[in-house]
């Protein structure tokens, strides 16, 4: 198990390594079967680490109706010097952890320092994992959650309130979440936005981590147009993220409006922003994150440069 503070450090390290050309992260290849299942192949290697990793992810939005997870994934790890397979890691937990950690890195960089109200769309594992991650970087006083299923959001609120000893309110509408939230997490499997962008508060920060296909999105065009846009990978976003591609096709934004998280960590280009400007972080998942997290899990079994030294060198302290 990787604690949230360490996961955030590892995610930041991965983004910095990628931005400074110390990691190899080819564009993911994918196909979708006529039966509706998409399969993604995501290889990566970080200079200085001992392994090459390849994540094989499978996605079917209809799986919950079959009592199966919508996303399944396995990371295969190979010795970088010989090609011999050294480990196979079932990656559902790893994916949840590194996704929430990525949002926390973005939130720490982009959200207001005094942001304290967290709004969440969705009640699944990603929604749950984002709470301890975001709490690492901001002093969250209140959480509001919405999903279309009333019983799910009420159960989520009860469980979360007990776990974190904080106020968690189930909302009856998306508008109720947006009225008070300084930070938003969009963590649903819906293909069309639940969150009306024109109602998001000025100065809010939004993490959109659900839909990552060209014809699906969680952030509508008004929200994207109002936002300073940051993505985990610009090439990947411009190829596969409907949140970005649809507003581009509509002429609401330009490619030059899209910033990459790693670049901003290495070379911050803005510290202040307009009072009515939102920040939006859109992530779809990068192989370099899987490589760093999986290698960290393996590190007790072989000698590598200490992770504390690597994190210190890259400014990975959060």
C-alpha cells in the first residue's frame, strides 16, 4: 500500500521526468471491439529505473450492469536490460491511486490556497480515492457529493463522513454541488456532462478524470471555454479526450490554450489569474505514472537509487 502523500510525490516525479525528457511515454494504442470493449496498450520507461512497463487496460461502460468493473488493467513489467518479465501487477488499485494523486498534484499547483469546499460528481472508487488525496494538499472543511442514484450518494456521504470525521452532504442536484465548491472532482462514467459549466464558481479548480474517449466528456463547452486548461498529456488530449476535442471542433478553444501539467511544474507560466477564471485539469492516464508506481512497489526487491533522493532531486516534496 502506498500512502497518499507518497503517491502524490511519485505522481509529481513522473510528470517532471516526462517534461524533462527523462521518460519514454509513447502514445497509447487502442481498439474498440463491435461488442463495446476498448483495449489500450501503454508502454513506458523512466531513465534510471530498472524496468520497462506495459499496461494493458480494458474498458467497457456496460460492465457494471453485469456486476463487473468498467475498467480492468494489468501492468506487465520487464527487466530493461534483458527483456525478461519480472512482475505482473493487477492495476485496478494502482490506477485509482495514481489518478487521484495526479489530481492532487494539479490541485496543489492550480487551486486557490484558501480552497476548502470539495464537490464530487460520482460515488465510485475514483471518487472515494480523491478525498484523501485532495486533503493532502488543501484543508478541506466540507464535501458535497452528487450522483444520479440517490441511495448511492447518501451511502457515500455516510461512509465518507465517518471515515474522515468531516461534513459530507449528499446533494439533490448538480447545481447544489456547484453552489459552494471551490474544488471539483468529476469522476463518473457518463458520456455527457452532468456539470453545467456556466454555474461553476469563478476561481474554482476542476479535476475531470472520467471520460477519456473522443466522443465522451464530463466537462461541457462553457466550462472548458471559461477555463485555463491543463492536461496530463497534450498529444493524448488532442487525440482522444472528448472534453478537449469537442470544444476544439466547435471553435470554442484553440490548441494553444491547452497546457501540460509537467511543463507547468517545471516552468510555471502563471501564478495569478483573472478573478473569473477557472482552472481545469483533464487527465486520461499516462503510462509513465504506471511505470513509476509499479517500480516503486517492486523497489524492496532490487537495488535502485533511493526514492527519497530521486524525489528530492525533482522537487517532489509536496
